[in-house]
């Protein structure tokens, strides 16, 4: 009896075998970039505060902090509208006329808002000519999908060391960031920028700052901006986590003094004690050789907690001001930009079981929005305490009548505050994706101006800053 013949010619079998082998080799070669070790033998824990900013044109007596929320292209466009509004607002401070935007000292951003913040941090004024055509009015989501559908990228994503977020980072870099790193951000001499992700294991905020990278003995300066933004916007199930290598064992490191103090006095501040424990976990390379980062909105969708946590770590606002050399500060302004989606009450019209997609949406969106509300209220209550504390420290034993000259402003720029209920519902109902129609982008930009102009707190600020 003869040997049965294969249904495929021999050269086809040979070709398929070579293709399979090539696919395996390519997937084996695909890996995420490795964040570099610090070149120092002993990593410092440098301050990432406002005092580290080199631009002397910004006044130390006026501190302006902007926070940009998550929310996909909706958040990117809304925060861009805020930049436009602050650019168009002129103030008179210490005898000098300036645009309010030029006094921005810190921008802390999450997810969709991190695109706007990072581009402004890198390019400054060019954001107003370039960002709209390069990002806001492009189908970024469609571009990502096309990359995912490329068979070559199927092979790369098949590697356990290369996920969808790395593909996204490559795309963001080509589309928007042009190979820029945090060293380029420092050289731009703009406001301090904090891009925030979430540590998947801790559920805590992970900020891309020199201080945070010092804990893992890694050099932030060479880290790509695109990867930081990809981590900040790595929505679970849609994107993979962005993975960092923990090099903690490769250098000696002295934690800042607040850590030992917090651990020695756990009853004094439970929040401070928890933060100390979290930070010390980064020194255990044996247990945590890799760090997996997800969307920053999971830990704080406003990008605001970092400012509150920094004051907690320092043991009070006056300690932080002294460390930053800001004892003479007279006004501190928080612009909290919130592009969160609105409530969806349509589900309450359904008598039976809900679709799984609806349940998943509610399980993620509702807790995030509730946590954002509590974060703003935490800041609001903190501000009242901070002001009293600063005055008590400044005026203790002083006869200077201006020692109590300190004022805080909390300006909330929330889509939920849009006066027109129809327009508010329309804009809050826009999808949390990376694609919007041009008209929707323009409407969000306009909404930022409208919300600001109707804000009593913003009007109070302008009364004090604009003659």
C-alpha cells in the first residue's frame, strides 16, 4: 500500500513552516522598552516641587496649579479650552501685566487630560497652533485600531513582554510627541508636569516624577513622554498595563525623612502611614521586580490627590512651603478641570436584567465620579485648615501687618456646571474614546470658556488680580 500524499505541495508546507518559525521569532523579539538604571551609585530623592522650576518670570507670591481629568478626547478638548481661556485672561500682579496662563506653575494630569498637558509642557505656545490638527481633530482611535489590525503587530502583541499599550505608545510618539523624553520636558522650561498612572498592585497613584523614579533607582530623563501618557491612559481590558523594571537593588537610597517619621507615628496620620508603606514597597526589588501601571483615573481621575498627598507627607502645608522656599506666597489658585461623564438614568427605565456592558460601565464610572467628588471636598476642607495654619506660623511673634496675607482659590471647571441643560447633557454624554467630531471638539472648547465665565470663584480671583 502506498504512503498517502499530503493535500499540500511540499513547497507550501515548507513556506508555512518558515512563516510559523518567523512568527515565533518575531514574537520572541518583541519586548517593551526597559527604563534605564540611574547612573548614580546612590540615588537621591530630589524634590519635584514648584521650586524646582527654573523660569524666574513666574512670581513666587502667586502659585497656580492646574489639574486635568481623564475622559478620553472629551477631556483633552475640554482641558485645551481651559488653556485657551487662561491664555486670554490678563492679570496685573506685582506691577506687571501678564496672561494668567503664564503664571501656571504645575499641571497634574490623568488619562485623556495628559495628552493636552504633555503637549503644552513640551511646546508651550505652539499648543494653540499644532495640537488641534495633530490630535484633537484626528481620528486617533481609528489609527490605533488600524495598528492593532496590522498582522505584523498581531505577532508582536503575541509576546508576553509587549502589549497593546506599547503599540499605543509608539503611535502617540509618531502622532504627537516626536521622540520627546522627560529631559526635553525639563529643557522646555514650562510648568512642572505630573503625568499620573495607577500602580496596579497598590491601587495607588504613580506619578512620573524624578522623586518617584528615584525610589526604583531609575533615570526619568530618558523616559519617553509617549509611554508615560500611554500608561496614564491604559484603560483596563482595552489596553495592557505599561510595565516598568524596578532597579531598586542597583543603588543605595536614603528615603526622605517623612517616611521614618510616618512609620514611627502611625496613629498621628493613617494616610501618611499608608503612603510611607506604599513607598517603601518600591525598595523591595525581590518582591516587586516589575511595576505594572494602568489608567491614572483608577486611583484619581482628577490628578488632584498628588497635591493633597504631598502636603500630608510633609506633615503640613507650612513645612511644604518652607521646603519649596515659598514662605512669602500670597495667593494659591487651583484650577480643577473635570470632564467626567454625566449620570445615565436610562437604566432605571428597564424592569429586567441589564446588559453586561451597562453593568461594567456603571461599576467603573460611578465609583470614579464619586471618588472625584470626595477628592474635591477633601481639598476644599483642607484649604480652610491650611490658611489658618499658614497665618499662625507667619504671624507667631510677628508685628508685620501683612503676615496674614494669604488666600486660596478653588476654581472648579466642571462640565456638570454648564448652564444650558441640553448642551450639558450632550457633552457629558460624549463617548470616552479618542475620536470626536470636529463640531464636538469645538463645543467642548467653548464650554470651558462658558463654565469659567460663570464661576463665582473665578470672578473672585479676577477681582483680586485684574484692576
